[in-house]
């Protein structure tokens, strides 16, 4: 038995999209197998999407299952891919994305998809991080980090040059530090001298560096503004996979903008319960 998928990516952050009503008895097992870049299709996660066209603008319910088989409440680039997928099917230029972290509005622009990312928080209980006060520029497992939740938790560290950091060695110690009851993403950034930043992110659930991370790009911009490192708007953030723009609207919410590409379609095999 097999189910169809569409492969999308936002600045290199890539996903298989499967309609939520497709019969997949074990979503976690499918993600573990098919996200593997050696033995599967290869992706940073699987997006299960349920399109609800009766609303205006149309709504799409998004569930992200990561390569480790667990679900994540939010993914910025994943939400932008989900928006593009929904717009292609409805002809709409605006959609609402229902995620576990809240409902977000997405719009098509000349350069791709822009999505409102909600209100970031430094509150230790909401990050979450085991601390009595917000964590700003504190050393955790050898890395000076600021903790913020932009839909998922991020430990953000500013360095002179992101390319000089051995992220595969540094990040796992922080990602699994005792200070974080549910773990954290680890994002490093270096200023470009013009108010923007280069980015690298080690993603929780992927357990590796990804070519791009939308919530990480927003985390960089939010923390940089809080620490007085930039007053740019938009803040240009450059992960390895492409360029993203983070802006801030009148409600204090961040928006994330960048390109989205539909790569190809295919099918993946699923096992019935009797075969598991």
C-alpha cells in the first residue's frame, strides 16, 4: 500500500506533504524511514495537511512529524510550504495555517510566501527553560545563549563567524542540556555589518544541522533587536539554503518571508497494522 506526497522546500528546509486524510497507521515510523537521506526520500519532516476550503480565506490544519518520529508544534518554513501548497489548490493568495502553536496568516508575495509568526516570548515557563528569570547571554554547556520561544524553543548565540563554529560538536550538548525540560533548537548567528545576520541551526527532532530554519531566523531577529544588535526592519537572515526576511508588524508579531519551491511528487509505501 502506498500514499502520494508532494515534496516542497523553503530555502532548503524540505518536507514531504501528505494529505491528512490519507491512511498512515504509524506517522512516526513513516517519518523516521522516509526522512532518512540515505535510505528514504530525504526530508526535514513530513507535513500532514487538512485543507478546509469553506473558510474565507481558506484554512489548512498542519501537523509536522519530524525525522525522529515526534511531532513539533511549529515550523516557520514548513508553514510557508503548507501555505503555498494550499494556495496552489484553492487559487487564493491568502490562507490561515492552524498549528499546535496557534493560527497564522500567510500571504503570497512577489518573492514567495510571508507568514505571521505570532508573538515571541522570553518567559522561562513558556520557552521552557529551568530559570527564575529570562535567560539573556548566559553560558550553557560552553555556549553563551539567549533563550526565546518563536513557536518552538531556541538557544540563540551570536558569534564572530558562523562558519568557524563546529556546530555538530557544540550544539548537541546545549540541545540536551538539563536546563531545557523538552530540549531546544540551537541557533548561531554572526552579524554582517549592515543589520543582517548569517545563520546556522541545529534542529531538535532532526538532530542535525538543517539548510534553513524559519523559527530560528525569527529567533535571531527577535533576540538581536532585544540586545540592541540591529534596528533593521526587515532583518535579513541568511541560512545556508537561501535568504529570509524577518519584519515586525504593529501588533509586535514577527513575520517571516522567503521563497518556496515545489520540487516533485511521488509515493511512499505504508504498512497496514497487520504488517507492523
